[in-house]
C-alpha cells in the first residue's frame, strides 16, 4: 500500500504552494506557515527520512548537507544569530513526520526552550 504523502513531500513535488526561499539538489528551504520568530524557515531534505531518530550511516551525507544548507541559507541572508531545532517525537513537538530543521532568528531566544 502506498503511504500518504506528508505535507512536505507535496510541497517538494509542487502539489501544494509554499514560499520556497532556497533549493539545492538535496533540500529546500521554505518559510514556516506558522512562524515562531520574525525569521522562521524549515530546511527539508527532498528524500524523505521520517525522523532524526530514523537516520542511519547511509544517511550521513543527507544529514550533513541539511546542516550545510541551513548555515549557507543563514550566511547568504546575513543572519548571524540563530537557533536550529529538530523536534523528535510528539512530546518534543514533532508534528510532520518528514525530517526538517527549524531555523529561527530575529528575536532573543530563551533558554531552556519551553
Ligand atoms: P514540527 O512541529 O514537526 O517540528 O514542525 C512542523 C512545522 O511545519 C511547523 O512549524 C508548522 O508550522 C510547519 N508547517 C505545517 N504545515 C505547513 C505548510 O503547509 N506549509 C508550511 N510552509 N509550513 C507548514
């Protein structure tokens, strides 16, 4: 049985519109629809990996590229201070089961995160 696509797969396949700010061979960066900071973007691998906890050694390149995409996006946009977040599991706030990094910036961040 074919599994339903996640919202991010639909965005990657251009079936659902989104504000895509950067795209590489492996990933897209898009504006979060419900921003939690003045700058809130999501860095998403095109190849679906469900959670950060699902990655294995075969995914090392994808994982490294994802971080590189996030830092490249920040550099290109003059964003010097930012927080990268990956939620894993419902208690941690994960709602979309397609790996993504949140990049948040533009306000002071509290610690520890809530
Ligand atoms: P999670 O809670 O899984 O860590 O993050 C999922 C994120 O995806 C949330 O911040 C949510 O606002 C964002 N999101 C969910 N649906 C859409 C959508 O259709 N478009 C965009 N741009 N962001 C979405």
